[in-house]
C-alpha cells in the first residue's frame, strides 16, 4: 500500500466534494453531467484511487502510519 | 495510575463531564429535529403539520447553537483554565452553581419550545433562534435564556477568579496561552451579551409578561444582532483554541507561533462585536453608512481567520515532519489520519475554509442582496457552526472523554468513520443549500414549494438539490448515531490505566516572543468597547429617534397554540382595514 | 515579536485580499450604483396603514415617463397588491412596509430583496428591462403560515399595461318611480389625463357620459335612470368604460307588494 488505510479513507472521502463541486464548475463551461454520469465518474475516480493505493510499490508492503 | 485530567483534577473533571453530557443531550435532540425538518422541507417525509415545522426548527436551532455549543465550550474552557494554570477551581460549589443555573435556564427554554407540540398547555415559543419581535414567545423562553446567559457570565467570573489567584502567586509570568484564549473569549462574550440582555430584560420579557404594550421591532432586532454575530465567535473561538493547542500536539509537533495565536484572539476580542449590523444590510431604517462600517469591520475579521489558517497548517506540517514526512506535499501522508481527533479537526478546518468563502459573499454589502435570508445562508452556517465548530467538538471529544471519565475510548475506528461521514454528509448538504440559495429558495420555511411560480435551477433540478440535502441529512444523522455509540460505549467501559497524560501543545515560538502589551487585557477590552461605541451608538440612537424606544403600536404575535386562530384574526382585521370605507365596492382591476 | 518570513508574506497577502474585497464592494456602491436599503424614508404607524396616503391603497403609480412607484404591504401571509404589474423598460421604486410582523419582499431569481419591518419603509429602485413573471417570497419567518406567503410580479409589455382602476356602485333594488343611481369611479394612476366614455346599458336604454380624469386623480360620474321608464321587474345592465366591463341586475320592486324593506343594498 502506498498510503495508510486511514489516509486512503480520507482521500476517498475527498472525492465527494471534488465531484460535487466539479459538477457545478463544469456547468459554467456548459458541460452538464447528469446524476448518473456524476456517480459513474465518482465510482471511476474511487476505483482509480484504490488501484493507485493498493498497487504494490516495488514489492514493499504497507507501512500504516498510525500513531 | 495515569496522568489523565481526571487524576489531576477529579472534582473539576466531574464538572467538565456534566457539561459535556448536557451538551451531548442537546446534540442528540438537535440532531433528531434536524433530520425531521430535512425530510419535511425536502418533501421526502412529512408526518407532521407544516405549522409544527417551526417548532422543530426553533428546537433544532436553540438546542444546537445555544446548548450544545455553549455547554461543550464551558467544559473545555474549564479544562483549559485548570490545566494551563495547573490549579483547581477556587470553589467547586460556585462552579456547580453556574453549571446548575445554565442547566435550569436551558431546561426552561427547552420546555417552552417543546410545549409548542402539545395542546395541553398554551405555552409555546416557536419564534426561532432569533426571536424577532413582534413574534412573541412565552415568558419562560426568555427567562430561561436569561438564566442560561447569566450562568455563562458566572462561569467566566469563575475562570477570571482562577487567573487572578494564579497571577497573585506568579506575578511575573506570562498568561498561559489556553488561559489567555479563555479570558479574551469571555471578555468578548461579556460585551456581546449586553445586547441580548438589554433586548430581553428591558423589552421582550416585560412585553411577553404584558408589562409593556409595544416594542420597537427594529431596535430589538438590532440588539439581537449586537449579540447574534459575536455569538458565532463564542462558538468558534473554542474550536480555534482546539486547533491551536490540541491539533499541533495530535499531529505530533508544536504550535508554530504563540504570539500570533495571541494576536488572533485579541483581534477577535476587538472586532467581533462591532459587526452585527452586517446581518441587517437589508433592513430599512438603518443608514447605508452604518452598514458600510459594519462591512469594513467584518472584512477585517477575515484577518484572524486567515492567520489561523496559516498557523494551523504550519503546525500540522511541523508535526508531520517530526513524524518523518518529506517533500512539498508528501508530508501530508505522514499525518496521523488514523486518529479521529486529528482527522476530525483537519476536516473541520478544511470545511471552515470553504465556509470562509461563502462568508465573504455574505459580508459583501451589496452582493448580500442576492443571498440574504436564502438557503445559501443556511449552507454557510452549516459549514461554520455545523462543521468547523461541531465537528471539531466531536473530534476532540474522542480525546477529552477518556480524560474526564478515566475510561478508554470505546472504538477508534467507529470514531474515524464518524468524522469522515460527517464531512461527506455535510458536503452534500451544504453544497445543495448554497446552490438552492442562489436560485432564491428561502431559508426557514416548511415548504419551499410555491403555487404561483417555481424555482429554476441553472444546473440539474430543484428535485436533485432536495435529494442531495436529504442524503446529506441522513448521512449526518448516521454520523451522530456513531458518535453517540462511542460516547455511551466509552461511559460503559471499565476504568483504564493507560490513558495519555493530560496536556496541550508546546510552541516553537513561545510567549517570550510575544510583546507584553498583548497580555494587557484591560487595554484590549477598552479598545473593544470604544469600537462598539463607535459602531453602535449612532445606529441605536437613530433607531430610537425614528421608531421610539418602545416603537410604534404593533400587533403582538404570540406564537401559542392558538396561534393559528390569532393569525386568522390578524388576517381578518387586516383585511377589513384594507377594504375600509369607500373602497367597499372597489373592483380594483389592474389591466 | 518574532514573525516567520512566510507568515509575514501571508499577512501582507491577507491584508491585500481584505482591502480588495472592500474596494470591490465600494465599487459596487459608487461605480455601479447599487444602493443599500437605508433610512431615506420616514417611519409609519403599522396599525394605521389603512389611513396612509401611500399604503392605504397598495398600488403601482406612474411618476415619470418610464418611472413608477410601487407601494407594497407585506402582512401575514400575503402581499398587497398581488400580483404587482409593471411595464417593461421601466424603472420602479418599491416602497415596502409590514403591517404586523417582520417579513421580507424578495423577488425570486433577482437581487431585489429587502426586509419589511413594521414601522419602517424600505425603498429600492429597480429596472425591469424584459417582460417576465416572477415569484415574490417572504424569506423571513413570520409565523405558522410563513410557507404560504407568496406573491407575483408581472412585467408586462408596454401596450398591455395600464394604470386605471374602475369601481361601480349601483343599487340592486329600487322602488318604481324612484331613481336608480349608477356611480362609476375611475381612478387614473398614470401621469397623463385620461379621456374616456362611460357607457351604461340597462334594459333597452343606453346612456353615455364623457369623463376626463386628470393624471394621478380619481373622478366619478353618476348616471341617473328613471325606473318609471324601465317598469317593474328585473333589468340586466352593463357598464363599459374602455375595456372595463361590469354587469348586474337591477330589480324594480313595489314595496307594498312585498313585505320587504328593499331599496337599499347595504346589509
């Protein structure tokens, strides 16, 4: 794991405001996403984050940085 | 034997615990009313009459922003004073005295509000948190608020007493930072509450008791906002205190700068009160010039918040680097995200930044036309008091609760999930509220669905916004359930011997770097008072000169259970007045 | 005091930001002329609004070529007048007050928004360039029916807009040999004089009366009909003034034939 499980959770949580605000911002440039498209985009983003986070980093296993 | 707060100060820990539990009870009630009104307003679930919505809304507001926040902050202020001065309270009976007064006060107010649901009494107070006259509540509502506020005054006196006693023994020492923060906050609070004290004691309470016949609606409203804006700093400053004295410690580092923390609190003391008129930008009867002054003061209040943003992030970075973090942004990975206390506060701080932006729009005098009293404002304060303050309080609860109970936290993972869930829920809810406000959807209404027109969404639809709000509300409610599971679970836990020691963050740049003048509380109070006199004397005099001290004759609007009939009568009276005289047969066609 | 270099930079940037905000708002006020609702207007007695020259009869009135004034009363739980009609390409100054509790007058989807406080009058000047229909909402909680408080504002094409009110006062029952008085009141809220003709058709007879109403004034005319000419029984009548039309029925009844105090429509 590239980041700790808790950090991963927080990063995934962050996709929510990004997605919600992105939809508003895109509408300014006349790109209107439907709810379904937004959800699909969100799932895709979360999957990408998961792949990035869980992809083995040179065989090194996770160093969860809890206190 | 551990060195937790309860071990050092067992008697004080009981007070803090009592304050916390009172605060959590209010949070639970406020949360229940919150979800009820969310589902009602968005028309997903309406099981009550829309008339009762306003009783629910009053309860939601008063329980959350008065009892939840203030009970919690008297708890952490008591902790801050005793811990940083390293001495117990002077007389614990006096402390229980103010706690009891607050508890009795809020119970009276709460009962007055909740009685609005039943026909068994004619007691009711569905006047919302702002209780603008001529809306009239039962006297018990006002009386309860008075007792509650007097309780906080006495609490402040208790803390000042501790400080004076400490100062007598340590004449040459700087005021410890947490104590400094408590004292400046309380000085601000004393000044701020004068407004609401006058509004209630001189006008609203006698009026609700029938001793005086009329009030000046603009005057009581202005006096309310004299208090109503600084009260938000009364909620916020404890959260700031946590960001200054706890967050660096939890991040594994030290506070970046003690002197700047003092500067920030001094700025809040000086600037919090002379800004209240910015809630009245659209009030007739107040000259534009006064509004401009309030606007300028408000804008300068951004300064302490921007300074806080810097110091907090710098302290977090310092902590992360102590923990081995590297790189421009890579240090973020080294932060203790597993710790709900840290993650909750960090997310709260982040949302506060977003709230700052919507706040700047609100503060922009003429931009305010667009958003005043719309749903936008609700979105704004759910980010400030509803997240920056509430989420910080919930997060630090996970540190404080073991300290004051001597029991380990029930479940850290549930706690982490809880703070993250709050963040997600509030994102959905406040985004939709802000956007709805821009469409002109009003705040404080049971049914924002009208007959004659529809709100037009620029993007998506109003139905989508409603769904987003309801989703957010449900997630927030779930988050609260997890929070209470942890509070109850912790209370039922066995005593623990391995709790972390009581304490707060050390500083990189300590008080020795702060000019002595910063600790001159008399000076800052005097400046604050002068600014208040500048900002308020002329508006108040002008309002009294225009409308009279007791105002014009108004029809009192008691919101008792007969309110519906009262409204009926008022309507009828008004209607007859209108068609009075020669206009009896007026057809009145406008083509 | 020891301040880190970065913190100094941040402090300067923060101050710049604040000053920029204040400058922006000041530009909005001075440059764009977005005035705040202020204390320009005197106070009023909320319980005596019905005797007030402006609010006794909430209305729209013409004050200049394209300039209008709208006197609006907000009260639980409605607005007067409703709907408010103004012509396109007009400049309308709203005067808003409240009769009972604090309300607001907010035109949805625009920045027209003010509090309506009993005793105080809010003044706001607004330009309406295009035809359209807007909702008006109360966005200040005003009591249990708050959510039902709404109104409408119609910006209508100039040719469909007029500011003339008509009212008609007629008896419903008269005795034979008595006279029936048909009174027509025309109120002209435009600046210019209005010349019009009042036409009364009753039974088989037609009466016409010329009427001139000065700008901003009210004038009335009374047409007297001799019931002897009509005879006993019910007679339909119609009054027409330009596009205004009202119809009713006049009964000519002999009181001796009926045990009734008739002849008077007051009840």
